């Protein structure tokens, strides 16, 4: 191990130097090379790894849903938690394909999830902070104590992952109405109009989107002017979003890479990054979702998405789909022969 390497930047530089030795033209593996170097810095090693990997899905409900911002009833949040536990959701299939475990954080369900035995490879953590948030149109979504508790749920999930040897976590969510909360968080964090950052979410028509915009505008009017990033998240975000922000923050402290999913998880992570800019050092954008606010967040965070597949499901699906790219980056970085060992001549 190089004796002078002490910081993540040192290790990333050593990994970048290593990139000159394998049998390939310099820079020819593009983003894969950058992924490997970033992971090397986080893990303080010349040869990083991207497994074991875990998908963490935080679930919570929102008090403004009665205002007609989603075509789905709020009970679906708990029903989907049961589906995650049983291994039947899209995120379960994608996690299995990526060789990742799944951990579901029950943070703020308004309705109890049906009891389903957890399938192998799935852990359900019952850490209920409240029965969903309060209606953020009328007052803060969370009390300070609730926000801190939800943040700790996410941080504790990262501590479990680190203690169990997990190298990479994909962060996803489940919560009916949470694209509206993400739009409010984004509008406040980045000082953007509600119309610009509010999309259709899952299945909303034009009339429902108009209601979403109105709800976001009402939250901005109620809680403005702009506040500190975490205070804004507390006032207009969700319990599941607070947990994801806490997870991202702790992941930086523990040297674990974070792959953000779509709009909701990126909005939560953005609040953590705005509060503590160093958190950005461990964050990858798994994909670009079709929500307009996600593009705004990615640009503000300086993140280039690894995938662009038109996904808009949530659950951590886009982040899970990107996990094999991190493994591929580590494989070509650590396993390729050098020019000398393979007897291949370098170009001039």
C-alpha cells in the first residue's frame, strides 16, 4: 500500500495513475474509469469494490395527499411495503439481478402494512416515527423531534450496512404523493418556481398536475422565505426523505458509495449536500428520471446520470439498475492485464 496516501483525493489519484497501465488506450473506458477512481477514494484503496451492494428503500406517507395530488390511495404505500417484503416488486427483481440485498425502512406509514414474511435477501426494519407527515400546506410536515428520529433511521441503516461489509448502497423510496413533496423541497432548495419542478409523477393527468403545482405553491407560501436546507426539508419533505438524507450523510462518514435513484431520493440527498457539501463526494446519480425537477437537481449537484432509460417508478429501481455498472468499473480497473504482463506494445 502506498505509504503517502492518506486522503480520498490521494487514493483517487493513485487509482488514476493505475489506469495508465492496463491494456487499453488512456481514457478509453470513459466514465467507468472515473467511477473506479471515485470509489478508490471513498474506500481508500487502489483497487476498489462495488459489492456487496444493498438497496435501501425508505417508506412514508404525506399529510397533503387528501388534496388530490395522486391517483392512488394512501393505503398503497403500506401495501407496497408488504410487496417489497415478499420479494414481488420491481425493486426486488432488479436487486436480485444486480446481486444486491434489500432493506426496507418503515419510517412513516399512515396505514399499517399487511404482514408478509420477508423473502430471503430482504430485511424490513420497523422504525415508525409517525403515522405519516402533517399536511405541509397547513404547517411543518415534521416536528424537529420527528425529523431527527427519521434522520437517525437512515443513518442507522448505513451503520448496519457498513458493519456488514456493504460497499455500495442504492437509495430509493416509497410514498404516495412524494413527488409533490420532492417538488416542494427542490423549489425551496434551488429557488425555482413550482411550475418548473413539478411533473406528473405516477399517472397524474393534466388536472392533477395542476393541483400538485398549486399544493407546492401553497407550501412555498406557507413556509417561505427560503430557510436552511435541513429546515426546509423538515417543513415540506417526508419522513422517508429525512431518512434518506440521514443515510447519505452517514454514508460519507463511513466511506460508503451512494447511488441516488430518481427525483425523490435526489431531492433528499440534495438537502443533505446543501447542508454539508462534502456529502457530494460519495454520491452517484443512478439514472435520469422523466420528472422535470430531477434534471434541475442533477444540474445543481453537478451529477451526470449513469443511465437514461425513461424510468419514473421510484423504489430505488434506477439506482439498482445502475449497480452493475459500478461492478463493471471495478472489474476492468482491478482485473485487466498490464501492457508488460500481457506482452502488448504501447502506442506512441
